[in-house]
């Protein structure tokens, strides 16, 4: 099939340089904002052009036990304990569970590879010292992955999965209306680690999407337990996710071989509100994030609900 004029236009755009992006030159935002509609239309055309051989991402990519527990809790919130039982707490405010179905990871990775090969410009998450192989996922972000089927999957993952899980485990209700997300890749010779930081989020969900045969060494993640002063180290495994409060300090060790691929998604409140104690060094927005108390005495029905307020347009980076 011959590419449409819109796809051809998008593919021939002169994308801002890495240096200009890192320096936050005004021309960078102008480029993404001026071409936003063109890029969104290009992603829609790309899906149509590849409809016969392109995965439509949906919740069937996720772990079957998690899917079952989540769907039953949406039908009857009083069954939410089955969701909580799937998550192991490694320190206060940090939990681990299987999130993606390992058997479907290859399908999802093939989809992301097709995204990369689309030649449609995407913005790297340069708010975290430029992870040049990642991409922005949320519509609030410039140059995000605007493919309609991916956005449907992303919103479903945030609304039906991450938000109620965060409310259940971390008590984020009231400060989780807004979403943010990006992908990252660590390599020994390029982007290999991340210094100690906290996140500008009420909750962070960090999901490894390595295939079982994609072995890497190093890249352990340290979480600091502020109540004991101890540091707990964990290693990502294929399809496993870590969910934690944004104010838990954490750092990534250098990766020494192979590569690590992750999706990272955040929840926070309107106008960047986060629960008390959620000071941040990750997105460097200490002066713009409101610090507020978390709410108590929330019912199961409230946890299993979707906010009806509008999405705002502010992106942490």
C-alpha cells in the first residue's frame, strides 16, 4: 500500500536535535506543538495502512490472574482483596507483581518494534537525562505515541488497572486523576543508569517488558526505606511490575550487559498535586507540585471508580 500524503509529510519532518532538546530550546516545543495534528493523523493512517498485520493492544496482553482479579473487582469492589493478594510488599509503599503475560510479551514487543520502524517522529523522554530509545506515551506529552489502538490500551491500563491498584495499596484516592507515561531502555554503552531520585507522582508503576531470553546484568533498582534507613535491592524480571509511592527514594544501578526495556507510568492529582511527603527530584518540579494530605476512609466502591473530571495538559517533563 502506498503511504498517504500525511504519512509522507510526517516522515520527512526535520526533528529537533538531541542537544536542542536537552537544552529545552523554545524551537523544540514549537516543533512538536506545530506538528501535533499532523503527527496524530499520521499515527491513525499508519494503523490503517498496517491493519492486516498489526497487533491491536488490549488487556489480553496482561497477566491472566491479574486480569481475572481486576475484572471481578470491577464487578464487585468487595472482592478487591484478591487484587491485593497478587502484590508482594518489599518495603512500605513498594509492591511487586506479575503484570504482563510472559507468553504475550513477544507480541507486544513486536508492536513496539513496528512503532519504531514507522519512521513517524516521536519525542524521547529527555526529562530523565534523555533516554534516547524511549518514547512518550501520554497525550499530554509532546510527540507522544498517538496511535489510536495504543491509546485505547494505555487508557484502559491506567483507568481499570493502575488507578484502583494504587488506591488499594498506596492510598492515592483524590490525587490520581491525571496520568503520565513513557518507555525507557537501558544499555551499557548509552543510557545505563539513573541516580537516586523521587518521582513527581502520587504513584509510579514501572513494568519490565524484556522477553525471557533477553538477559541483562546489573540495572538493579534500590529502594530506600525511610522508616528503617535500610535500602532494599530488586531486579526486574520479564513482565514484572513494581508499584510505589512517588516519594520513595530509588536509584538504578548501571547496566553491565544486555538491555532492559520498561514502561513507566505515573498518577498524580490536578495541578500536579501529590500526597504529603511527595517531594520530588525526578521531574525537577518542586516549586510547581502542590503537596497535600492523602484522604482516609475511602470505600471500596470509591476505589473502583474512574474520575469524571477533565484531563489537564501539563506534563512533568
